[in-house]
C-alpha cells in the first residue's frame, strides 16, 4: 500500500482593523490594542506524501516553481524562491523524504495573508498528529519573520487556524484571539474585494512606523491610539450585529491609517476607491497593515453587484469570495 497522502487547507483573510498593532512591542505601548480580521474562502493548500528515501521534492503551483533537494541537509539558505516552505521544513525536521505540492488562491502580494495561511497549512500537514493548535501560531510567526527579514504581527495566523471573525488581543500569557459570533452571510453581502495587480510590501511601512513609535514620536503614537480606538468600536459593532456601523468604523480605520502612512495608497487605488464610492461603496481600505495589492470595499446593502460591475468595467480584477467559519483542516487521503 502506498504511503498515505496528507491534505491540508487554511483560509486567507481580510484585515478589518488594527493592523500593525499586533507587532511586538507596539501593543505593549497602547492601551486596549487589538486587531480584527475575518477568514475568507480563498485557501492555501498543501498535499504531502512521504517518500521511502530522504529526497524532498517541492512544487508551488501558484508560483510555478519546482525544486528537488537530496535531503534536509541540502535545503538552501535564505534567498530561495520557496523560502517559506524551506524554512518550515527546516523547523519541523520531517523524519523521511517528502513530495510536497502547495497552492494558494490568493494572488502573491495581495495583502490577504496568503503566506501566513500557507505557513499554517504546511505546519498542520507536517505535524500529522494530535497537537495543541495554539503552538502553531508562534512557530509560524517566527518562521515568516525569518523569511521576510522584518518584524511581523500575529493576526494573520488566527483566521487561518480557527476561521471566522477573529478579535486578536494581547493577554497576560501573550497574544490571544476570540472568535466573534457574526452572521457571515450578511457580512459577505457587504464586502467587495479586488486585486489591483500591483503587489506592495506592507512590512516596509510597518517597520518605519514601529521605529518612530519606539523613538517616542508623539504624533505617530497619537495616530496608533486612534487606530486602536477605532478597532475597539468596530469590535463592539460586530459583536452586537450592527453591520452598518462596521462600515463607519471601516472608513475611520482607513482615514487613520492614511494619516499614519500617507504613502499607503497609490493613485490607481485612489481612483478605484472613488469609482466604487460612486456606485455604492461607503468605505474602502488596502488589505495588509501597510498596504497589499488588494482593496476591500464595504458597500451599502444591495450594492455589491453594482460595485463589482463598476470595478470590472474599469479593468480591476474582482475576487469572488465569502467569509467562512472554518479554519485549518488536515486529512489523510
């Protein structure tokens, strides 16, 4: 009988509010810091089959990259196109050779947490045994920080692991997350997601903001405090089922973030936001704390199709999605 294949999937996410505040030690400097995000049905997936030898073969379908390594010892150092997969393998040290196929439905650089979802999906596939799931989060965070070379936050790993709408908050024992009970069908009707085709590196903005905050820049701390306040208000609105109020705070978060990092948006993004507002969007923001290549729009009830059509007619790539309650799933095929 051939070795059993392990299949693993984890959802990506839309960050609703509070990005950047989940980076250590920023959240220690702000009272009531938290982030809000929600899992969506654009998945990172992993297929893993054990081999009888020590060879490791990797295929990334979304990147169009394949690689073969004679053993764990032969894994390359930083700089390889498959760095995230390589570093995750190096961390977990599988006991046998592997054939690994990965894929991600989130466009590269979109800012909707594709790499974090892949890190969780691959970690789940490599463990293949009962384990405390919360241990996956710090490991995935450290691995991704090593790969991108700048401080990274916590928020992306919780929707990938648990699904749903997550309120990620620092606690006495570290970062914790609570799933908010939300009507996800209703919430899905109020959002449109489009990819501009121009990925942006959010970590650069985060690092600049972090350095200024740690240097005691008063204006930066005031703007971060504003984002923290907006996030708490959106948290309340979601928990109370006040979906229209979510749009107000979504708009406020974007205004506060633009004040914090004026270069977060591009002229093309500004044009798309203005276009969407003319057709029924009431708020918009870039995805990713510092600005990925995706824009998320909060729209009036019943305006989703109209906003979608306007964006597509303009040439934008609208991503079909819905919010989902499911997180990481690992199965044997």
